[in-house]
C-alpha cells in the first residue's frame, strides 16, 4: 500500500523549567574531580568495557566525573536513563537503564527512584514524566531536541483531524507530549504495523515520520497517510552508499533502522528498532556488520558482542551529543533542568501511550 504525505510545518520545541527542584531536594557540595587512586580503582571495570573507544589518556578526565555521578545518584535516589545513542562513557559509565526511549520510560516507572535523569532528547524526558508523574525528571540539556519531534505540533494534528474526520491518528513515540495528547494511540518502530492494523480502519494517519510510514505501508493493506517529518540522522543514509559498502565488503551484514528511506531498508539484511537491531546482532553474531543508524550504538554494543567486527558509517545526532558527563553531574548537583508536563496534556498523552502498551501481542 502506498503512503500519502501531507503538509508539514516546523516549530522549535520548548522546555518548562521547574524552579523548585533544588529547594525540594536540597543543595549538595560539588564533588572534587581529582583522579585519585580510589577513583582509578573503582572505575577500572568500566574502563575495561570502553577501552577500545576511549583513549587511555582521556580516562583521567572522565573517570572522576563518572565516579562523582554514581555517588551522587545514591544521595539523590536518582536513576540515570541512557538511550542507545549515548556515548560509551555515559552508556557504560553512569547509566542504570539503557534502551530505546519507550523502554527507558517504562523501566523507570517501575523503579523506587525519586529522580529520573534522562540522557536522551527532550521528548524522551517528557515520556518519562508522563509515565512517572510523581517523580522528578531532569534532562541535562533542555536544548537537546529532535528534528522529527519538532516537525509537527499539536495544532498541526488538530488540522489533520479537521481535514480527515474519522481517520484514526497514530503517533510515533518520537513526538512531544502535546502531540501525543492529540492522537489516538502511540507506536514504536517495532510495533507500528501491529498498532496500525489494531485500529481496524481502512485508512490511518501515521505521523510524523514519512519514512517509517512508508516502510509500514509496504507491510499492510491499510492505506497509510503521513506527514513530511524525518530524522535528520536516518534520512542522510542512501541506498547507493550501502551498495558501495557491499562492493568493498561483500560479506558484511547490513541492518537498518525503519526511520531510513525505504530504498535504504531494501538494501538491508534486517530492519528494526534500536532494540531489535541490538537483539539481531547478539542472536546472529555476524562476522562483520554495519548498523545503519546513529553511530554511537555500535560502540555501545561492541563490548557485548566479542568477535563481531563493526563497519561504522558515522552519522551523529547533534542533539543526543548535547548530553555529556559534565552536564549530567550539573543536573544532579543543581537539580536542573526539570521537565514538567501540563497535567491535562499528560493525562491525554498517557492514554495514547497506554493504549499501545496494552495491545495484545
């Protein structure tokens, strides 16, 4: 089935900054960041995991930050969530829960932590707040946005409802809370086909990723309408460059994220979400593999898949890379930047997320 792409508008995301988080939790003394023998000993097991990606000369600068963050997490009763696209020193050094955005939010809701530090982009922090309204959610840099999430607004969704009355609207989780609140149900890249078909409608709006929608449309008889949004990382990959890689490395296995254009997915041996891609590599253990997604992910799973050689076509997400160890430490010391969601918006957005979570497999 073909997709129809509707008009788009762009609006920068915004952050609500709480002014009382530090008052609620109290000040702490900023830790000393000296590279002492104690710090070296306690962080040595972490460096073993990342030594292939972080030069030894850099470790004395990173280790004190990691040590301080892990100590301060305990004092603040905080949990650090790290998306699969975080850099190795964050992913392996300070994260308590790792995974894709929805997986992180669901797992954080199950913990006893009072504070969630979201190492990812702003819509992920909003999703964590939606599913854990009683917890304090911090993002180390409130400017960590997302080209895909910012491609559509709540007003745009209301316009789509007026233009297509009666057509159910599915939103990818990579959207703001305000957009989720205007939609009927959420989906992830791994369950989008199931969600679309669960609505039992001949025509469905799947927003805002035009490429995810196009890849879903090829797997269902439902007519899929979409929006002209895209991830600035995944849309840069081309089928031509993948064919060139295969000419150079004929034995390479290529796995691609479904946010890539359909012609890129066609060149891949497997397509799936970040979690699906990781599972595929761990299950199949190919001799050589290329992950067609944000390039930090290959570094993060390499330590868990010895013997697998990674070809790295490096498209970095500039928004994800705004999150650093220094900013994570500042977030915990100063209890900033707090992410809040209007309760009425959060309630409606939560309904869209929970409708997806409660779908039968």
